[in-house]
């Protein structure tokens, strides 16, 4: 249901294109080390395939504050910065064009 929700969510924004839904099902967010989908998302962001990451809430992105801050900073410092939108908290990590 969550995947369908975000597929529909992106369609409502005509300037957005869904690249992929990265889901680490059943994996704890306490560390990013064993989250294959999270690591793939990070690699795609670094490769310039993403400009915005949409996440339901901060705790699903990362529960470890150190990892959270490190990833957000890394994304913001890319040649083409990648923002993260946390829907529940209505927080956008980076000033970016979100259409």
C-alpha cells in the first residue's frame, strides 16, 4: 500500500518523475550499513539520478542520528544537491526545485 501511495503521490506533481521506490522491507533503520535499498538510493543520488528523495518520516529514513546527519550532509554537498522531503514532518532538507 505504501508503494502505491507514493506512486500516486508523484503522479500528482507533473514536474516529478518517479525513478524508483527504494524499500528495505523488514530491515531496521538503526544503521544504514545493512540496508541494501538505502545504499542503492544513496549511490543513485551520487550518480546524479535523483534530485529529491521523498520519505514518509524522519525515523524511517534513519534512526541513528549520526547516520542521518551524515547522509543528509553528503546529499547536500553533491555537485547537484539532492534534497530529502520528510512528508509527515513537512521538512525539506535542502532548498531545491521540487516543482
